[in-house]
């Protein structure tokens, strides 16, 4: 594990952090009053915040099952991992292929503090945690190459991450720079908050984040699809999170009939 030792990690509890708010939505205990307060404000815009988090997490489970099974992936680079929440990506991948190698990355120190849970690999496999910022893709690839063999396919997952990176901050460029060093046969997996269903609500959420010095960049289906330029989308292509290969996992019960506003897709590098 690179960076500081978990015990010396400084946690800023004066402002909300996306990893801790997501943990609150998922019913976790690794969050602070400031995170809960912000999460509750978001619930006033869309009361289904918990449904969104659970639906997103369930997509991660199903897409990882697909990658480890029909996708044939044995190496994973997961950026924006979040606070460990069982099952974590390596547990799902290693259930199918115990020799899977997984590198996790996040820039929030609270994830580093809890990273130990991400490092409990099968004996045949490997897991590693890097404290790094997605906006420095070259440095991530360089460090990840100590564990992953980039001459072979890697599954790159950017789940619920890119809506925290604005266009101005280089969201599209960072995806391009992360995909460029991947071998043919690699896969890109992305889930992302959608702005198409309630543009006004999305804009209000963006402002709530901005008032706290945070970035939120919900995107339309078309803007989301551009992350996959040059790649071959795996069936069913760009989809709502709940509609991506539902047969591969548990059904998430949600409130009401309106779609949970999150785009997802998996694509293969030719
Ligand atoms: C909503 S959580 C998603 C967790 C997990 N990927 C999932 O989908 O279940 C988003 C994560 O992205 C991380 N994150 C946000 N911006 C980041 C950046 N620039 N670099 C690395 N991680 C980032 C946050 O700290 C948080 O842990």
C-alpha cells in the first residue's frame, strides 16, 4: 500500500466528502454529521438517494460477474473505489477466478484508512490499494503497473466517479489517458449520475455541491456515451443501471416506478 499508514490519516470532518455520503446512503457507519447533513439535503431534491446508491452498487456486482465470467478478465484497475462495502469488487471477481489481480484507487483519505478490508485477497490472487487522484491518470497507471501486467487485458472501472470530474477538469481526457495504455481486449466500465430525467433537479444538486466547494457534473446519455468513443459497447450498450444484465444479480427494490437516473455501460477495447 503506497502513501501514509492508515493510522496517521487526517480526516476532514468540516466538509462533506462523496465517499462518506455514499457510505451513509448505503447504510454504512464510516461517515460524519456533515456528510449526513448534505446527504439529507440531496434527499430533498430526490428522495431516492439510497435507491440510487444501492442500484449503482448492484451494477458493480453484476458487471464484475460478467467481466470475470464471459468477459474473461483477470486484472482490474478500479478508480474511485469508495469506502469498503461487502462484497467488494475483488471478492466478486475472485469468486469466479481466484487468481484475479485488483488494484484499487481513491483520493479520499478515509478510504485509505479502511483499505485493509480491500487487501484481503485470495492466496492465488493479489489486491493492492493506491492513494491517488483520478485526474493524474499517468501516475496511476505507472503505480498500478507494479501489480498489473499492462501487456494483457485489464478491466478499468470508473463507477460513480466521473460525475465528480467536470469537463473543465478533464473528465474526457482522463478516460482517454487511462484507456490508451490498456491492451486490446481490455474493458472500460462506467456508471454515472444522469441529468436527462430531471435537469432542474440535477442543476440544484450541482449547486449544492458547489456551495461546499465540491464538483458534481451529472451528464446526459449522449455526454455519457462519449466516454466510450473508439470502444465496442458490450450488449445492452448504454443502459439505465437497473437494466444492465439484471439476470446476473440481485434485484434492488426501489421506491416508485420512475427510472433511477444513472447511466451505465461496459465496453471492450478493440
Ligand atoms: C460514489 S463513490 C463510488 C464508489 C464505488 N466506485 C461504487 O461505485 O460503488 C465515488 C468515489 O470516488 C472518489 N473520488 C471522487 N473524485 C475522485 C478523484 N478525483 N480521484 C480519485 N477518487 C475520486 C470518492 O472519494 C468516492 O470514494
